[in-house]
C-alpha cells in the first residue's frame, strides 16, 4: 500500500506533538504501532518498550523514540516544523517508518537512546544481525554518517577525614579536582604535536561534581562524574587505563573510579554496498553526497559492537539543532529523506 507524503507528514507532526522524553516513550510507541497496523504490518512492543515491525531483514531501519526534555510549542510555519524531537530523532524515526511500510523492510523504534540506550542493548541480545542496518539520526538528507567516537563514563569517589579548613592537607574534594585536572592535562593536545581533528582525539568532560562534610561530621566525601569520548584509533580499555593511571597512590585519601558500560567507537567503510546505494540515491535526488564522521556517540556504536554487517546512520535534519531550544525540521527535506531511504532499501 503506497503512503501519500501527506500521511507521512501527519505521522511526524503527531509524534512531535507528543512528549516522549527517555522513560516516557509509551504513548509515542503506541502511535507507531497504530501506524504500522493501519498498513497491515505485523508489529509489537517488546519487553523494554521497543516498537518492532519485522519483515524483510536484508535491511533493518531503526531509530530512537525518545527525546531529551524540553517544551517547544509545536507549529508549522513556511514549510518548517518546530518542536522537540523534530530533528533528534523523531524526523528520522518517522521517515524510516514510512520507508519501511513502502518497501516491506524491517523496522525497530528503540527506547532510551538519550540516556542508557537500553533499547539498543536489548535488541542486540534478543535478535540476530540483519544483512544491513540503517540507524536513524540527523545527517541532512544528503549526508551519510559512517563514524562515531565511543564513550566511557566514570564516577570518581573519594573520602577523607574532616578537619579545620585552615589545615594544609588536601581533602576529598581537592583529590577529586586534582584527579580530573591531571586527566584533562593527560589527554590535552600537545602544542608541539601536529594538529588533530576532534574526531581523532580523546576529549574529556566533567558532567557533575558533589562534595562536602558528611552528616556524621567526621569525614569529607566527593564524587565527580566524567565522560571520555574515544576515537576509533583507541579502545575504551586503553582510555580507562590512562585515566586510572592518574589516581594518586601515595595517600589513604586517594579515590577510585566506578566505570559505566563502555560504548566502543565505530568507523564504517564508504565502500560497502550500503554506502554506495546511499550515494546513488542521493545523487538521484539531485544531491551531492556528504560522508560524515560525528564526534558524539549513537546507537550505531552498540550495533557495530555486536553485528558484523554494513551499517550507516542517516536521517533528515540539521544536527546542530539537536537538543536546541529552536529545534526545527524542513518538511521538504523530510520528504526527500523518505525517497532516499526507499531507493536504498529497494536497491538492497
């Protein structure tokens, strides 16, 4: 059954109009189920909340249902849709849903990408690899993302005895600050070295720090949450070893780091049949294909860690508007991305 482009736009507007931050995707998931059922497709919501519409597995189209929080009044103005998620990633999600129905390919809308990626982790444990995978994130209708840096997150924890602030010895808060300062210095580019693009470097970012005298009044504690973005030239384990090497070992107040689940970097070849199909499809729509590498991390990293198949990330929208207060999507670009996805799926 052919879907009129207006129907595809209505799906997009309806989904953007729903609030679906991570952990609250159920209503949006049920709307996706209604869409697939209305086009006679098998579809279900799985144990973790993913929307799964299995079909021809030569291509799996997948994007995330959840968005970051933020209330942006939904409106359509001069061919542009404003609203939270219009770019990241409800636009790519809806384009893939429409293309999946049009071409008879498999589709999964996953949950939790903006937090713990629980939908993607569940997927790789619960099903076999497809022949090829297209992950949905904004790349622009004429862009194809082949690479992402990985991510390693850790929480530094330290405790020290309480004492008068006039005492010269460092407390747990100073230990936390000292560790992070040494980590940042260790991964900072050397001025004498040749300049490297951000994609090819480890970058560090503290995301939260807490500390102070404990309720018992006898100790001072501190925690610091930090993130490391890891280029394909390194492994998350190598970055972890370097970071732990900056811990002080000459004092009982030295802290330790509790590490989260690492997400490895990914860099796909531009010479796969899938990548070639995208170049042909984009040129067929009058575009000049752009091959991209992103400095962030996506669910494609997780899929690549488990599945040995060609994959790319693709979707309409300007990624500079991800999470932004003026997030918006050009509807003509959205239509074009559907055409590209359909052409790629049909070629494969």
